[in-house]
C-alpha cells in the first residue's frame, strides 16, 4: 500500500447521512474517498461541499476510488486526533454466522 504526502484539496461531495465523501486533490486524480472517521476535527466530524481541506492519503481500492484519506482536516487549522482512534480498522468489517443445528 503506497501512502502519499500531505496535500491540499477541495471537498467534491459529502454524504453526512452515510458518513463519507470525495475530495479532489492534484495528487489523487479521480478523487480521494474519505470516511467520517478520518476527519480530524473536534466535535461532529463532517465536511462541506466546496470546503478547502488538507489531507493525508493512501493508494488503495476503496468503493471505486484509487485513493483513500487517512486523515483530513480544514485547511489552515491544526488536525485534532481523537485519543485511541488513529490507525483503526474503521475501513473494514467482518461478519460471523453461527447456525444452530438443533
């Protein structure tokens, strides 16, 4: 997995009800997928369409995008890391099924 550097971008779209969006940056052609858990701000983690942001990205295959934001915050502000929530498995899930044969 290739990680990129910190770059400036603009929020193309944000779906607050689903907790994700897309950020356009020169280093992430086609857009960079972002999850609310990567938004490094205090309080409710949401971005706004057209907002200038700074992001750290990685090259992956995420919902049809070649890039995913590892951390994103409003340009000009300092990123806020929530204790215990850095480098989480926020982008993965698993299911365990048990069948009772009785």
